[in-house]
């Protein structure tokens, strides 16, 4: 196989990082909705923690996307 084909296969595998970030964010907000349903008075604390966690999970997906773009154009 060509080295170029290996490069495109690696770019395709980078999509798993973005899919993992999407699943992580979905899991975080699923847990947030369950927690709010169980204890509505703690919504402020739960919401802050969930937004920070979602931001960190989404950052991993963005890092994977940026690496895929860099790999594609180098």
C-alpha cells in the first residue's frame, strides 16, 4: 500500500475520536437530566459541573478533528 493510503486510513480513524466525544457529551447530559429529576434543588451545582465536563469532552473531539485536518493537508 501507498503511504498516502495509510494517511487516509489514519484520518478515517480520527473520526472515532470525534464519535467518542459525541458519546461522552450525550452521556454527561443524560446523567444531568437524571440527576435534576431526582434532586431539582441542586440544579445550579449540577449544571456547572455538567457544562465543564461537556466542554472538556468536546475539546477532545475538537483536538481529534484538528489533528485529522493537519494530517490531511501535510
